[in-house]
């Protein structure tokens, strides 16, 4: 299900620029909504007095969520050495914060990163987002920052891309959009960040995550979350380097500028990078 802001009948045809202007104004754009159980769970776990007995029955109401949760809970990144076979076990062993992460991940995979017309591009985006989320966590742990915020910022940093893809696909039917794939790809790249921030706010997640994602390319301009945005910027660099090492510019051996911003020592950065194989294994098992 989606939250439709406005819908108008098709009339003639429109260009990609006309479509983008219309979508920016809120016309006929559908923002994916969280599944009912996922939305309730995130709201419930925001309460400091929430406990396992509140969460387990809620998750069990959604069989799809339950099966996805158990599969990911047993993946390389979350596995505790003992196979998790029930929701009760998963919540008890992983903790509420990890369960929140997994629920948002599942919602993204099932509700947003699913645009058949752009399957390869969306798959690439989701893969990079998972890797960015994992690297963000590693950086946050070393810097003793909020690990959950780092994970969510990485996971959601590019979520505006598939949302815009779907909106443009829909406008082909409703407004006669005439645009090449190259034009749609360029539009998604240009507008993905603002749309990601809008969706995160729509899902009522942390305002700090919204700001972090909004400033992912310009971390030092973030009013309150410069370090979080720097973490996301560095995590994205590490994810891209791991997933596509051939894209690394020749001779580009300069230290990443966010290392200084974050105050990371070379040995700390090396420790983070040593987790690359484990992160790659987790990404491939989660896709």
C-alpha cells in the first residue's frame, strides 16, 4: 500500500522535466508506507519501557515478516553461533535495536526496492545500501556513536532512487510520460537524496537520520549531524570500493577526507576495512 498525495488523470504527454516538476510539487507521487506490523513495532520500540513480551506477539501477526526476520537473524552478520528458530529467540538473542534494524530492512526490500522495470539498477542500489549500512555500523562502533542511526542512514541513503523510478513508471501510464531510460536514470540520481529524506520523514523515523541522509554529500553543512553525515559519507565510499573496486580512480591513494573529520586513526580505519569480507558475505546472503 502507498500513501497517495494526489492523483490526476492522464492527459496528452509530458517530458521528464515536466514530470519532475510535478512530482516535486507533490502531484501524483506515491510514498511507500511501512507494513502495518512494522509501523506498530517501530512505534512500540520507541518506548523505553518496551519489552520482549510486547514485541513477539506483534511480529507473529505477520507471517512474511516472521520468516524474513528468522532468515536474516541467522545470517552471517547477526548469527550468534546458535540457530534461531523462533521469534522469541530472535528478539531475546539480538535485542530490540537489532530487530528494529531488520524490520526496516525487510520493509525496504519488500516495499521499496522492487521496481521490475529497473530491476538491475534497483538491485545494485539495494546491495550498495546494505553494504553502506554495515560499514556505517562499524564506523559508529569505533567512534562510539549511535549504531542504529548509522545503520538506518546507510540503509536508507539511496531509497529515493527506487521511489522515483516507480513514480516515473507510473507517470507513463497516468500522464503519458515520454522519457528514455537514460533520462530517468539521470533524474533519479539528481533527485534521490531529497526524496529519500522525504520518505524517511514520512515513515516517522529519527529526524537525525533525515538530516544525515540529506547531507550525505556535504557532511560539514549538516546543522546538527555533521559527524553522522561524515560517517555515512565514509561508509558509502567503503561500500562502493568493496562492491566495485575497478571503479577506483587510478592513483587515488589520498586518505578519505572524512577520516580527519571523524578523527579516525589509520589502525582504526584498517580494522573497519578488515570486516569487508564478512560484510560482503552478509550482503550477498540478504539480497
